[in-house]
């Protein structure tokens, strides 16, 4: 089953009808209901705005980040204003031959502040 988060799409729109077994969800309440149901993990591929919405509403259990060794100047920000403080623990990491850092972080509860290395 594929879920499409959109406030504008309707079930009859071409984008959705081109994906068999897809459902349009429109609200954070819809996402919470989906998250609390049985089934596979919810994955988001390439939507910074949706990630920001999930972070803002404390709906992220795991982050899988690919950090490329380059800067492009201005652009979209993954962790933009409105993100709630949340702690994550590194569970897996690797560096590719091209220097891309791939890291998996699991949600670790509330933020604990302190000194680096202490």
C-alpha cells in the first residue's frame, strides 16, 4: 500500500490513480493513525517539508541520513524552524569510497544537555 500525503490531491487525481493501491492522507491525525496501526515502517523519500512536519509533531522514530561532502549554498533545510528538541542515538554508520557518510539514528527520548566528551 502506498500513502500520499497531500492537502490538494484527491483520490481521483491522475497521480494517485497511476499508483495502484494508493491512499491520500491529508492531516497529521491521519499520519498518527497510520503510524499506530500494524504494518511496515513509514518511510519518507526526499520530502523535506514532510520530514519537518513529522519532526515538529514528534513522529520520527529513526533517521537514515546520507551526508555528502559538498556544499551548494542556499537550499532546503532538513532541520528548519519548528522542529522540537529530540535526542537520537547512532546505531549504524559507514563511509562510501566517495566520502558519503551514511548514518542511521534511532529516537533516544528527551534531549540531555551537557559537555561534549563528558
